[in-house]
C-alpha cells in the first residue's frame, strides 16, 4: 500500500497530528489492519464525488478509499551518523512513498523547542541535512563500485557514474536529490538506491489555534512557503492541536466547530488531499446497488492493473472495461441513461484510467 511518512524535529506536533489522523481513521471500520502497527494510521480520503454517487445510486454500502500515514518520530540532528535512533528512522523513511515534514510555526513557552527557539528555516535545514547526508553516503558508496565497473569498460556503469556524480555534487552542497534534473531514463537507473531526498515532500506548517484562519499572515508560515517554493514543494498550514480536537467531534458538531474557526475544511482533509496529489494518486469508482466504492491508483495506470486493485483475478482474466466519466454519469442521472446516450464506453487493456472514471470490469475467471 502507498504510504506517507510524517517527519520533523521533536516537539513540533507530529504525534498530535498523527493522533488526530488515527482518531479520524479509527471511525472507519473498514481497515482492520490499522490496529496492527501503532505507527501506521489509515485515513479515508474525503471525496465529494463519492457522496454524490451514493446519493444517486443509493447503494447498501459506501466505501471511501484510504491511505496510510506512518509516524516516523525520532529524527534528530546527527541521525545520519547513527545518533539517537538514527539509522532505524532513516530506514523507515526509505519505505514510504512521500514525506510530510511537520514544521513548528507556533509559539508556546511551555513547550521546549529542541533548538531553543521557533525557527522554521533552521528546523527544515536540520532535517533536510540529515536526509541529505544519508543520501550522500549511499551515493558515494555506489559511486565507488560503479567507478570500478566503469574502468573495465562497462557502458551502463559509465552512464550511472555520470548520474551519480551529478547527485553527489548537489548533495555535497546540502541540496536534496530531487532538485537534480533527471529524465525518466536516468531516474530508472538510480531508482534502486531509493534516495530519501528524492521523495516528494509536503510541508505541514503547524500553527496555533488563533492563527489557523489566517495562517499566511504568520511570518513563520511565510518562511516555510519561501523555502517550499524554492524546492517546488507544497505547504499546508494546519493546527495539529485543533485537528486533534476536531477528530473527536462527530458530523454536525464538527461542521459547527470548523465554522467557528473560519474554516471550510479541516486541515486534515486538506492535508490528505495534498498528500494524495503528492503521491500522484487518482481515484476511480465502482458503482452498483450493493456498493459504491472509491479505489486508489497511480496516475497513468491501465485498466487491467487498475482492476487488480480490487482483485488480482480481475487483472489476470481481464477482457474489457465499461467506463463512464463521473461528470457524464451525474449529467445522465443513471448508468442506464448513460448507456442509452452512448456515454458508456468499452475500453480495452491499453486504456489509461482517468480520475473519476466509473468502471465495470469484465473478466474471465
Ligand atoms: P512531536 O514530538 O513532534 O511528536 O510533538 P507532539 O505532538 O508531542 O507535541 C509536542 C507538544 O506541543 C505537545 O505538548 C503538544 O500538545 C504541543 N502542541 C502541538 N501542536 C501544538 C499547537 O498547535 N499549539 C500549541 N500551543 N501546542 C501544540
């Protein structure tokens, strides 16, 4: 399953945020595995289209799609040298598909800041540097090996050497690997290194309750935005503490509380949406009388592989898919009408599934 790791310095609000996530996820009974690992939280992906489809079809069951957050606490200065629980945490980061970096943007004299004062730029640099150093070590180790192969006339090794040298240069300057421009081919060559700073990052700027409605006026948030802009990364202002409170409320109460705070959507919902995008994920739907359900795939996935998300047999026996675009279905009011109007398409094994597609798979068992 796809997962996003939550990282950040101690005392920035990671656990608070993570608890809000698991609390929100605990309401959904669809994920029995979410209790297995205390560091893994599963959340539903909020999707208005799913609600709309459910309204239209009135199925017995509505199942949203979900994905995982992993709490990766314990990253401190010196982690790349094995300090703290250093290497263990770095290896956890290696396993996730994208990173949410929580940055402290709230002042509270009762809550110690590890570096003595709230300073988002320094915090980001500290964390990034640990990841960069870990990657530098990975790249240099690999360089040594490839250099030998290159000397013996291996062409592929020569190409890899080139790429590694470029990465090494950036990392040695303290820059994350993702700022190095690589084409698809080059990315493939170094994919197995699984570099930490190659993963997409989203900054969660943790602000206090009083700042959440106008988070962008907070000078700390502005600093985070500037840094993120330089890396092409996104920022989601959030108040971990408020989210923890929201997570304890139910439907109506939740809406009222959000309104009081001057928010349209909970920060958590925004964070989930942004993380979903960060991972390059899209949603397709299956819609029957029994169940209307959302499924997650990576952008660019073809129909048989999309079907495999439901069941591997669906991929193996794939014959074709019947597809209606979400907008078309809503406009027609029913699948029968969509069929009548010719808006239900038959697609084969090379069809690239689009966000919002409503799919019925035909397959041999
Ligand atoms: P972690 O070490 O990054 O996991 O940080 P925690 O989530 O444990 O938070 C550290 C402390 O900061 C806890 O006492 C939280 O209650 C507090 N905290 C977290 N978010 C906020 C916030 O937005 N405002 C304030 N004032 N305190 C917060």
